[in-house]
C-alpha cells in the first residue's frame, strides 16, 4: 500500500482555504452591520473595506428565522462553498464580507444561480467603493 492521500472530487484544497480568513468575533460582525450591503434573492452580502492589504475575511450567519438547526447548517454549508469558489476570483484584498442566509431560500436555491448572484453582488459592492 502507498501512503499517498488522493483528493476526492469536491474537496477543498489548502490553497483555497488560505485565500481568506474567517470572521469569528462578534465585534467584527457588528462592524459590518453598518457597512454596505446588497440584497439578493438567496442571501444578503455585507462588505466593509479595512483599507489594508491583508487577506480578505469572510463570515457566515443564519438566524433562527432560516429554520431549525438542520436548515441553518445546510444554508451555512452552501454559503461556505460559495465563498470558497467565488471569493478567490471576485473578492478584494483588505475587505471583510458577511454572507447572511435567507429564510427558506438559501438552502433550496440552485447552487449555480446562487454563484451567479454572489458574483453580481460583489460587482455591485465594488462599483460603490
């Protein structure tokens, strides 16, 4: 047997995870409540420019309005995967972003549609800056 680990399709690589950091502290989320936001059909995107060249940071949140724990976790998993795919291409360094799940939509919308919505939302935010 060999000791080589094979990457299964769909798994994230370590380079995907190094592009952005996670927002985890309440004060960071509160700062973004006063920041710019774009409402889309599947989620709300908030953005704040920190005016530095540090890696971008992303946070995810779903309130109890989204549903029970199963629904909230599914919605957050989908938002994390969206961030992993879109932010390395469309995100800007020195920005903080928060993706907020929406009731009965984030967990059920087609993933490709959500990906297009996130790219469009990022374009709208970056035009405002």
